[in-house]
C-alpha cells in the first residue's frame, strides 16, 4: 500500500481532558505513525479570531478565517501567520473560544480537507471529537477515550496550576460540563462515540495501560486485515 488514501488510521475521540491526546501521541510514537491533534486547528482559528477581533458569534467570517488559515506544523512547533503559536493555543481563553468556534458547520467544513491531508504512510493517529464519525469514518480502529467529569477537572486543574495559572477546581468542573454539553448538542458533528468505537474509560487507568490497549487492538485488527 503506497497511496496516502489507503494509509491506515486510528481515530481517537473523546471529551476535554479525557487523556485522548496523550494516548494518541503515545500510540503514534509506539507505531511510528503520524499524529494529528485536530483540536489544534480549531484553537488556531480561535486564536486568529481573538487576534483579529473576529466576533465569535459570526459564522461567515470565522469560516473564512478557517479556509484561509496560514499555519505551519514543524514537529512540536506550530506557527500561525509566521508567528509561533504553540503556547498561545493552549491558553484558557483560546481553549474556551475554540469550543465556541467549533460549533459552526462552516468552520468544520473548512477544516475537513486540512485534517484529511494528514493521512499518509505509514499511518495516522488522529485525535479529536469527530475523527471516527466524520473525518475518518473508514478508520481501521476507532476508540472513544473518556473519564469522569471530576477526574477530568482534576487533571486540568493540575496542569494549569503547574503552569502558574490561578484557577479553581469548581470553576474547571463547571467549564468542562458546559463544554461537554456544547460539544454534544451542536448540530454539526456532535461529540459521540462512533458506532464501532471501543470505549476506553481512563478514570482509573494509567496512560501506559491505555496506550498498550489501543496498540494491541490495532495490531490485532491489522493482522486480521492482512490474512
């Protein structure tokens, strides 16, 4: 198989702070696959909107920003319009704006081809909220990584406190529950497990165990396909 169109895909979806990104990165590293953090694209649109004062309640200019996004991915570095954005897209105001931007069908449609362009040999691990349901419906393996809202809030709290941010656990839990509702209720590509997705609850599971589980299931499916 040499065509990018048939490169295998592992789609890993899930809500905020579920551990899906860490699991996806670990799986990609273990298998030597490419990695797509689809959320970074929505964060980049949000950052562009905040920098250029594009209203977050106006779909048309947001969709235009998504279509014309000038972004470069170079390893761990991400540049927006020539400026490093690797840290800026992880800040809480951008995260909150990204969740609002992502509800618009026009924005999601504008980013679809960009996401699919990451699919190339030897394979791709893609994480997000609609990787298995919309972006890569033919993914060989689909996993839905989740955890309790309380555990996800605790994880986000520890991350932000470590970075010197002033936050409260109660406030983060409220934000996570609101984001879950917004992501699940949106008309375009709502957050939900794909029909054939493995459900992986990481509340009481170590990251290493979660990565090993996904890798094992992928290798089993790939071996079955070769037979």
